[in-house]
C-alpha cells in the first residue's frame, strides 16, 4: 500500500494517458465492490488435505472421518499452532500409524516458495507461487524490541489502479481465498515458533486492496486472531479508501487497526494518482474516517510516502494539516484519534523520486503538529536487498514491483 508517487513530469504524462483509463478503473472498482467476493476454500493439493485450512472443529471432523479419536485433532492442532511443527515426524506423541496417514493424506500448507531474500537487518521477503501459477509476496520484519511483523497480500494483482504502483498497472488477477491469506501468516507463525520466537503483528499491506476482498480478508483476520492467537489490536488492515467497506468494517466490532493510504491532500493531486479518489473523493473519505473513529473509538493511521521536493514541502504539510484539522476527528483532540505515518520513499528502479531527508521529515512533522496532528517517520527495512527486488521481478515476471514491498516500516500506530 505504500509505494512511490509519480513526479511532476510523470503526472503530466499520466494526465495525457489520463481520464479515459481512469474512468475504466473506476468501473472496475465499482464492479469489485458489487461482487462482494466470497470464495470457496481451494481444492486440496493432489487430493491431500491442507491442515492449515482447517479450524479446530473441521480438524476434529477430519480425524473422526479417518476413524481416529477426537483428541488426536487437539494434539495435531497443538503441534502445528503452538509448537510450530513443520513436519509430521516431529509430532512424537502421535502413533506412528497416524503420522504415516498424515504424510499420505495431508499437507501443511499449499503455498510454494518461489524466491526468498533475507536482508542484513533480518527482514525476509518471500514470493509464493499459488496453485494456479499466480504470484504473491509476503514479508517478515524482525524488530530489536522483539516484535515480529508479517506483511501479507490479499489479492493477486489489484483493481485499484494506483498509477505509481506496478500491481495496479498489472491489473486484477483474482481474489485470494481466506486460506491463502491465512497461510501467509501461518507460515511465518510456525517458523518463528520452531525457533522459540513469536509472530506479534500482521499488516495487510502487500499486494491488493484488502477491503476489495472483504469476506475472505475478514475470515482470515478472524482466524489469525482466534487460531493463531495474534491480538486483533496487532492486526492492521490498510486501504486506499473504499468508503462503503470502511463503513462496513466500522460495524464489525473488532479491535483491528485501520490504515488509510493518503499520499496527497487535495482531490486534484489524489485523482491523478489514485483512481479510487474519483469514485470516493477526499471529502467522502474523510467523512467516512470520522464515522469510523466515532463508531469504533479507534484511532486511524494515515500513510504518507514522502518524496523529496514533491509531497514533502511545507506547503503540502500545511495542506495535509488543514485537511485533517478541518475534518476534526475528535473534539477533545485530533492528535488522539489519528496519526500520520511518514514513510520516506525507498528508491526503486523505474521511478526517479528520492526519499525525503531526515531534516525535512522533521519540518513536515513540526508543521503537522501545529494542526494538532501527530506524525512519525518510519524506519525503512530491508534496504540492502532492494536491488534484489528487480532481480526477483525479472525472475518472476508475474510479481509486480508493488508487490516487491520496498520495506518501509510497517509499524503502523
Ligand atoms: S494499486 Fe492496489 S496494491 Fe497498488 S497501491 Fe493501489 S491499492 Fe495498493
């Protein structure tokens, strides 16, 4: 969700290519909102059951079907979700016969790792190949304070068409099933458990617009929370601003966090880079964010990729401050109910923007504070494997540059 913005020349070019394709995108966005995509669980791999796809009840049903006692389901569940077993042979308290049956009839996960890169800072970036050949990316970011954050994808491709984003340019391929979304988290969860560590946070900021795949994302989020034990407050859903879905999310009565990608503070600028803004302009989006805050009592994060000389100037900071203040989120103090995450651009091939320097970030933050808006700059992650992004992309041409999450901090507040 956090990517690079076009510079002025690119914007000019884009406006020529412009409004026709943008309005086509708006239709696509509306289509996605109409469909409300529910999807079946994926078919089993070569007739084998994916145990990651099963909740506890279904695990019990499976074991009973196999003529095994019900309590075996609990044992298997514990091995996978509490002890982090990645291999049936490790499940030592199961009878040998059952372990053999599991090896014959079941698998632990359907996602195939196509490429993996590990940064000096420990960040792991991984491209998974799905059963139908689609590619998605997941990232794991370890922090010094012990937190482990997974950033995962919600769709293969994306219909939102943000012009600065290669996934957007690639278009929408398909929704991920709830199991495909869950499994990205479960893989990191299990791997960390096996090392005596714990996955602490999940952010849905990889490929796709999570609220464009609402039902599957919510099902996955529930299971991440209930089955993997990751607190709802440690799960963040990011959106470019699908207004009806934000309203729906507000009614869910879940403690999850919401992050809204803004990147521009006027309709004119935002229309040029995010077609979703043509359908849901800033006034609607801000009104909806206000509704979300009032309904849930929860703070919203606004994501802002900072590009030197483009959207990091004092003038833009004032515009953003004014936008958020004007939409006064809370009479007691705006700063309590929203937070701006500033993310200096991570330079990538194919985009000539440069990251904002620390001193300018500080000025931006100071200006926002005059409007009562709190903001922090995110630490970028996995910088040293940036170059590898292009490498990965050329190897896997279906994986977009957008999906090559350029490792901004996903530490959403
Ligand atoms: S096109 Fe989709 S994946 Fe890319 S930034 Fe926009 S919403 Fe995110």
